[in-house]
C-alpha cells in the first residue's frame, strides 16, 4: 500500500510538471523528426565542374555517365581557371578535367587518365565525392571497352553487396541511435532534475520522516520513470518503423529487454547524481556532461568508435550508451545476432546493478 501511494504521488508530480512531460513525450518526437528528416549524412546531387579541353565522342559519353549518376550534378565549364574559381567560391565540390589528348591516350595500352580536384575542407565529404566520381568513371570504362576495341584498363571487375542497409540511407543509421539519446534524457536527465527539485523544495525531507523504507522510496521513484521511459520507447520505435521506414529485423522482445537494461542503468545514474548533487543546476550540468554528451558523441551514434584515438576508444567502454547503440543498430538492421546482443546486454546488466547498488548504498533516511 505504501509503495502504491509513493508511485501514485510520483505520477501526479510528473503529470503536474509540463517540463517533465515535454522531455518524456514531446522531445522524442522532436528529435526523431529532426534526425529523420533534417539531418542526413548522404550526399546527393553533388555539384562538380566538368572541364573538357577537346570534346570528342569519348568525352561526351563520359560526361553523360556523370550526368546519369543520381549522386552528381555536373556543370560544364569552359576552362580550368573558371572551374578553380568555382571551387574556391564553393559553387562546386570537385573538378573533373579531361585533357586534350584524352581520346588519343584512351586507345593506347597504358590507357587514359583524368584529373580530379576535390575540395578537401570536409574530409568525409571529399572521400564520398571521390568515391562517386571513381564509380561513375569505372562504369564508363567498362562500357567504353566495346567502343574503343580494347579491354578496359582495370583487370578486376568489382561486384559490391551492401548488407544490413542495402539502400545506404543515413536515416536507417541515425534513427536507432536517436532512441538511445531519448532514453538517456528520460532516464538520467529527467530523473536527476526532478529528484534535485524535491531536495530544493523540501518535499524529500518530508518523505524521509515518514514510516516508508528507503527501498520503497527508491522503488517509488524508479517505477514511474521506468514506465515513462518505456512510453518514450514505444513512441520512438513506432515513428522509426512506420514514419521513417527503418527496418526492424530483430525480435521486438529483444529490443524491449535491451531497452529495459539500459533504462535501468540510466535511472540508476540519474538517481545517483541526484543523491550526490541536491541542487537542480548542479544535477542538470552533471547529468548533461556524464550522460547526454557521451551518449551523443562517444556511443557510436554518429561518430564511428573505430575511427577515434585509442585512449578515447578505451573511454567509450564505460559509456552505457555505447552498448545500447550497438544493440539497437544490430536489432534494427541486422536482426538477432546473439554474438553481439549477449555481450552488450551483459555489460548493461552489470552497469545497471552497479549504479542502482551505489544509489542504494549512498541513500540514507537522514537529512544531513
């Protein structure tokens, strides 16, 4: 009865707090819409400059191959100085220069070459654009072998297969990661702020002098926010699958169990923060620095962990969101790969036990 009363009290407190409802129910929708529609790591219709010193049928076919590519938007320019000025003004991202002797060298054993100049300010975009241009050139090289009467200059024909995300859409990569950020906000940030608010307002002191035990107090805090977090998960997964078309190839039960482990970890972190820092401002800053920012930057949500410096890679092993993001992306895009699911789930279970255990150990029914 006492636990039920505490849970009811927490639910009423959440319902009367617009900021808590906004974080739990509105923010997941906003983040998913932002990353699903507004943020994209795909490069399409990239403007490139085509400079042809001596137009021939060969150069026209190559230019047509660039024009047919859905990733490139070629612009014909009359000379290399004009193209260089365009790339300096950021009107184009690359220059493809076909020299005057291109067609002549094409029929020689050593083959012809093209000059490619890429804007390297953004290294990642530069690599993507280079890959698009090389792919279009390779396709043209294969098609042109029948016209020039010689074998293509490349000896190996590559046939690529893309697994797990066959359309190569960044949305399928980003949206599952957003769920980890949402669960972090609901579990850690919201819990830390509301608990610290109770200390500031003095309602926690009133609760401590009642006959309820500390275990009942902690359960009364955990159960409402756990249900709130699972509600945020339901909204996020529904939008991911039905609005953004992200495939859910794994088991829904595995997804729920993995989310349960991560949410308990996040709740433990939030309760631990509020136990140590009883001021809203301090609790909010600590929660952002220790939970939200690591979940955003060091979890593999956007930035590949394998590309980070070795010390930072070691640091990511203490970030709970790292394991949850791995579970989410595997469950959504690859399915139930148990060699990935079990180690990450075990890591989350250990972290949940640690943070909840630390919170219980530091919690005392005393006011000092």
